[in-house]
């Protein structure tokens, strides 16, 4: 009998109720894809996954189907399943959508950004700096997500769900940016986060919306430049131009990223 090759980083999932295996396993595998444990292109053997996760293949097949629907796994013609490769068009559209939705969220927060939220955001900025200084990327990513949720805390539940979905999808690309810029990845983001927060506190609407749009666009452009240098983004520039209503401002951002 051939020896099974284990999939690195995959552990048994604790499932309190056997009939609830699908949501637990889905959440676990989704997190392992988004945090980079399961790298793009990795083969996902159902037999091996079933053994390592401690679940039968029936719920596992449904989990893989859900992940395929989310664009996180791909099923090849021979029925082999792999973690989806990084797709520049997906990145462009995820960030284009995120820019418009998050700008809407922050505008809904502008008049509701009270002293408590200000203190929370300032504390999160301080924690992000500490994480970056000691090289704690996972800690930084978690607090970074919380910071962006604080900036858009005035949005309702429906918009919050959409924002979380796009932020989760963007996490894969943030890690690529960090890997490509191991010494400097946090510097520009820290400056931009501070500027956005200051503008939000002072209720400078145009600076808030433009700053956030260009902040998100910069990450997308850096990752595209590293992973797909020949790809021409469409959604990100359109989203930024819609926020700024100023194509010249977008061109300046594009030029600054290209020369960095």
C-alpha cells in the first residue's frame, strides 16, 4: 500500500457535533488558504485531507465545493483539486470592490467616530507598530483587520459582512506584499493609516475617502507588479477615479508605485 504524503500544516479539526462538520472544516481550510499555510497550487488529496482532518469524505467534498465557489480552490479536468493560483484579475476586482465598499463604510462612520472609537483605533495603530517591529506578521494582520473595521464601524450589518468578505480575500495578497518587501512593507502603510485616522478624527471627508482609496490601491498595485507585471489593472484605477473624481490623482499614485 503506497505511503500517504501528509499535507504540511494541516491538523485534526475539533468538531463538537459530528453533524456540524461542514462549517467547522470549511472555516479551518479557508483560514489555512488565506493565511498561506496552503500555498497557491498545492494539491489537495481528498484521501489525505480526510485522514488529517479526521472527517469523512462526504462533508469534505461539500467543503471543497464551497471553497471552489469562493474561488479559493480549483478542480482540474482530471478531478484533482488544488489551491487556486493567484489570479491578477481577481486581485484587481477584489481590491476595486473593496475600495468602493470601504470608502462607503468610512463615510458612514464619519459622523459616528466618537472618542471611544478614536482611542480604539489609536491603540490598534500602536499595536500594529509593535507587531511590525518584532516581525509578528500574523499578529499585525489580525490587528490590521480590526483597525479597518474600526474605520468603518458606522456601517450596518449588511455592509459589514461584505467588507469582511473582501478583507479576507485581500489577506492573501497582503502576505505576498509583505514577503516581497520584508524590510519596508510596514512603513508606507503606517504613514497612510495615521493620515487616514487623523482625517477621520478631524472629519475631513475628501482626505478620508481619497486617503483610504489610494492606501488600498497601493497594496494591490505592488502585488500586481510583483506577481503579474504584464497585467493592466482596470477595476482598481476605475474605483480610485470614482472616489477622487480626478484621473490625474490616480495617475500620480500609479507613477509613485512604479518608481518605488
